[in-house]
C-alpha cells in the first residue's frame, strides 16, 4: 500500500510537471478593485477579508489619486517635520488658515490625505491548467506594510519600501474564483525610518497608500529559477553567474541549465557562446550554481559614454520543465583607486544631482522605463553623469533606464534615521536597513548603473560603530559596487571604513572678500585618503515661478505657490514676479557655476551631488533648482549654457578678481578639467577677450597637448593690459577646446581709475538732515548715503550669495535676499555697465549692505536697485531709489556709495554714474514722496517682523547635534 501511494504521488508530480509545458503564465490584476478605508483599524477583527468591500478603486494607483481619504485641514497629521510654525500664527496669513482656503506652505498639497489601514480586494479566476504550478502574487512598490488573505486564510505580512512584496499563494489558491484581500497600512509603526525620509515623507512623494507598479499573479513551474546574480570580470573577459534554483517538489530534480549573453542596444554587437551545466537539486531544497560565462575579443563594456548592455538568457531544462529568464546587465567594473573612482580602470569624476522622489502629478515614483529615461536624458543634457537618491530607492524601471542612458546611481537605504529614530541603539531600523539593502542588491544588483550604495541620510545615534559594520558587511558580500556609511553633512562624524565619503564640509563659495576663481578645496579634502564626494552642494534659492502653478493638474496642487503669489500681490509686487524669477535665477546659475568650477579645479576631488538640478517641493518649499519639480526649464538657463561649466570636459580660468581699474593687467591661469573615456589627444586650447558688442580685443592659443583625466590640469597663462580702456566696460573671456563643443566663459569689468568727487550741484549727505530738507524744498538735488543708518529693514540681511535652501526650514537664518532686480535700462547706469540681475561686479556694493523696507511707499513705487526678499515675507525692499521730494529730487542709497569709498572700484564707479545721471536732463524720478516717509526709514522699525513659534530646529542649527550621541 505504501508503494502504491508513493507511485501515485510520483505520477501526480510527473503529470503536473508535464502539464506545465515550460511557459510561465501571468494574470495581470490591473483595473478595478473593491476598496474600503479602515479608519478605526477594525478590519482584521471584523474579518473584512470575508465580505465584500463597500467602495471601488483602480490599481495601480494611490488613494489620493482617486480622491480617497480626508480633506486637508490645519489638523492633518502629516508625515514630516515642521520647524517653522509661524504660518499658524502670522496675522496676514490668517486667510490661508480658513476652511475651504487652506494653503499649506511647507510642501505641495495632495488632493486627499490618509494615514492608516485600507483594504483592497479582487476576485480572480484560477485556470484549471495552473494545477501543479507555483503561484505567486507580485505587488510592485506598495506603501508601506501589506497583509494578504486568500478567501478566509491569511497568507502573511511584508514591509518593504524598496522591493516588490511577493507572496507565495500556491497552497491557498485552487482553480476557479477566489478572493484576494490586501490590507495596506502606510502608518509608521515599530519600524521607523524617520518621518523626513524621502521614502515616506510628505516633503516629497508623500506618504501615499496603494500599489503603483506591476500587480499580477504568476504561475510558474514548481522547480524554478529563484535568483540570478551576475558578477562581471572585465579584465578577464568573463562574468561569474550565480543561479539559484528552488525545487518545491518532494522529489530530486535533475536537469541542465544553459546560459548565454547577447548585446542589444549598441551599434556594435556581441554574442557569447552558450554554456551548459548539469544540475541536481534535492527535494524541497534550494541550491545555487555558479558558472563562468566567457566573452570574446568583441566584448562591449558599459560606461556613461558607451552604455552597451547585454541580455543574459538563462534556460532551465528537464523532462516536463522548461523555464527561461532574461536579465539585463553590463560588463563594467566600478572600483576605487586611492582617492579616485574608476570605471573599467578609467578615472571618472562624478557630476551628480539628487533625486528626492519629486513626482508632482502622481505623488509617487514612476514605474515605467520611458518616464525615467525622460528624466535621465534631461539630467545628462546638463552635463551630469550621476544621481543620488536621497533616503530612498527607486523602482526597477529607474535602473533599467539608467543603464540605457548611462548614469552612475547611488540609491540609498530608505532612511533618514533622525528626528525620531536613531541607528546603532537596537531599534528596529537597525535590522531593517540590512534587510532593505539586501533586497535592493537582489532585485537591482545586476544593473550596471547601480554603482554605489549608502545606508541613508544624516543619521543620529551610535552611528560610527553601526555604519562601520554596515560597510564591512557589504564589502565582503558584494563587490559590484562601492559603499559608504550614510550621506552626511560636514559636522557628522567620519565613518573610517567607508570606501568613499559622501559628506559636506568641503563645499560652498567663500566669497567673503571678493569673488575669485583661484581657490580650491585641496586643504579640505587633504585628510581624506578615499574619494571625497561633496554632499548636497549648492542649495541656492530662486524666486518662485508662478506660471508653474498651472502644471499641477494631478494629485498635488501648488497651494504653497498660490499663497506666495497672493502674498506678493498683497505687498504690491504682483507685476514683478517674472522679473524676480529671472533676476534671482541668473544669480543662482552664477553661484552653481562658481561652486562647480571650484571642485573641477581641485586636484583629487572625486565628485559632487548637487541639491539640486531640480526644485525640492518640500521642507518649506526649497526652490534650489534650475529645473522645476517637473524637470522642466524655468526660462533663465538652458542645458547648453549650464553644461559649459558642468561637463566631461570643462575649460577653467584661475582669475584673482573680476573688477579692475584702467591701467591694471588682467591675468588668468588657464587650466582644464577632463573626465573622458579617453585622453584628450593633441588638444589646442584657445582664448578670446571680447567687449559687449562682441568685438575681439585680444586672443591667443596654447600649444597642442594631450590631457589625461584629471582636475585643474595646467594649460598656460595669459595676460591682457587694460591701460587703453578708458570708459567703464564689461569684457568677456572665453576659453575653448578647439574642434570641440567644450567652451567656458567669464565676465569681468574695467573702470577708469578716478577718485570720486562730489558734484557742486548735488548735496551729498550721510543723514537726512535739515539742510537736505531745505535743499529739496528749494528744488535742489540730494544724494543720501544711508549706509549703516537704516532702521526700517534693518532685520533683513543681504549677502551677495542668495538664500540657502529656504528661510522657513532654517527659521529665517540669513541671508534673506535672493539677489537683486536692477533697472538696467535706466540712464542712472549709463556709466556703470550692468544687466538686470546681480553679477560679480555688484559684490562690493551688495554684499552685507543694508536694505530699506519700503512698506509705506506708494504701491507702484519701484526702486532703481531692488533686493528680492524671501518669498515667505515678500517685503518691498530697496538698495537705491530715486524720488521727487518737494520741489527737489533725491537718490537714497543704503549701499555705501560716496567719496569716502576708495578701495571698491565698482562702488566708486556706481557713485560716479549716479552723479552723472543726477546732473543730466534725464534725472526725472517718476514718483513723488514726502520727506517724512523717507525719514521714517531711519526712525521706525518694520511693522512686520518675523517670529518663529517652533522650539525644535533642523540639525544644522543645533550645536553639536550630529555628534556620536547614544541617548
């Protein structure tokens, strides 16, 4: 009898194997699902899996996408920190706190918001020919925890922010109609990755509830390929292939496995021979087999320049079993040598940006290759070759697309373990980061673009010990990429075992004396013997682009932008918004250019991760990108212009200053940055100096030379005497690599070397005194140098550099100004060449100068030089203005302009130009002002002063906040 039972069982198994016919089958579950919100968390005890749910929803998608959830109120429990609660108390913003008119300023506003459990349910029809198959439920990118029931049986629970939730339903499903119920909970429970982690926070993608990628039942053979991992060995022209086979049957499996690879996306083609191996897997067992796959002389390698890819075909064959898998990979090695990254043995400099999961139409990341290719091609058009995913890991489509486009990726564990959780203290997040990064390596480890890994962002806790162990674990486990601890600011402790450092502290522009392009970061990176990648460079703000509001036609609305726009109108400047955008944008680009060039001329610097190429929609609304959150241009710089200073090859000039007196000599040391696939052979570097009309005033070229990859490679020196320039002039130095598109340029200014004198027809004064009033009443002219005397506006701090990140997140930390709008067409600037925005010649005039708050001036009053305030305050400001007062005319400057200024050529020349203007027939100010309204600037403080009501603050504002604390 026992023998008979065994024979029957064996026959049943053989029948099931033969019925499989070697082809996996898929039932896609896209479309309508039953749905119900479980607000009171009663669905499990109430056995909702055993009844029909009352509502409907479509998947893939999120609750908010289909208007499921709650209305936004002031009591909405957001996932994310708020460090500036002034919005809830400022009187002028009260109208944005009213029901029906809620405008949250901290991030974009979703159509609906919900945190908690929700149920999704669908009936499926299992075909009869699936008998004997292994059936899995595949849920790609669900948020955050799932529990699954089939009919009335619970299958299990999963929690992953980085990988598909995959459930084995083989023992739960039978042929015919079945009910699958999924409970999804997006609340933060025991596993807390941090409320500001970009994997979950409302600051970026939002804490959505749903499933957004592939949803399917897959019927596969009971003996199946569970995992394939490919380890390229470029030097030896082979790949080590590890294949894991799972045998779920009660009998030994014996068969063969065959592998081969073929290129598919390059002009050249290559194909390997097929390699076969006999395999045996014990009953109910899993076994991993390793095979070497040799490549011939035609082997193609992958990098940013030639992203050649292969498909690996893996075929599992046995009697009654045929299974096939195809895996995309590239033959590449991303390694480290000293302080350099190497791609296939070639030094590479990482020019990167952050991706923070900005998807304003859907509120969740794209899961299609086409969507990611569009993003990546835009990034690459700006001369970049690297993307860091800040505290999140993108879906598989992002890796597929990056492989095709040619970008080096640094995904991260989905964690910012701070502002609540901490690492290294035994909290659940400790093990979770190991689990999540292991899932990442399994799901995406074969993709050539997956070159770097970080555990997350800016941690707290016993971080050094924890992260040293984390890095050591991964170095031993998988050599296909390089590892750092976490991406951190400059005040965080160094993790010694990290293979590279992604950290701040060695970044930024130190233009405290005057702008220059001679200094570099050599001293800052000297202590580091591994590659140093600058963490979150830039963060230079630009004024909001209110035309962007109309783009928000999906899940999110730009209520923050709407509030800023109306507040600007309430301060009588609605007509200036586009000018503010463009003027602040030009300064923003100038700053990014300055900082990036400083790294490119630093020998041994390994790369940067900018924050960012695109705007960050949260943390108070951080408009730090030259692209908006849709990865679209704002209108003040193009990819072609930006890539002149951010590219694989960039000509550079070491210039000691940008403002000169006639008679001085302009000198520059020309250097080159090159990070190409090969050396720059026999390159000729040429230069020209042109005037504003485009006429060449000097030119030259250097002897041809071959340049290997490196930063700040010496080319030669140039000098140009300025004695013949007797009028105020703007000149441009352009340096090119002849025969290529690589070129770069710098403006500089030359002013006549003259001492400022006071015109006899103008009363010059440092105070608005009785004589000034008398002169004005008698029809005279007054120049008031009010530098240091301002009271109304004294609280507004202006630097040359713009607002950093934004003033809300950093609780009004200065600077408060995002550049200046200049009435450049006014004859007041006839002797002072200028554009409509801050440029380098404005540094000695603008930097640390006081500004005046014109809150009591007429609504249409526009100053000659107008500092652009932070959009959280929108104060009408002035640096220089003109007006008619009484019968006379006045120019008031809170910048230090006057005869006492001897060592500031630009300040001196601007004073000269303004005096000439005042003595001309063109000096005819549009606006009339009373003497008292001007005088009040130097008497009364601003009526509205910023006040923050939140005690907590970002880590960067806390003394010693990032030390190795364990409490």
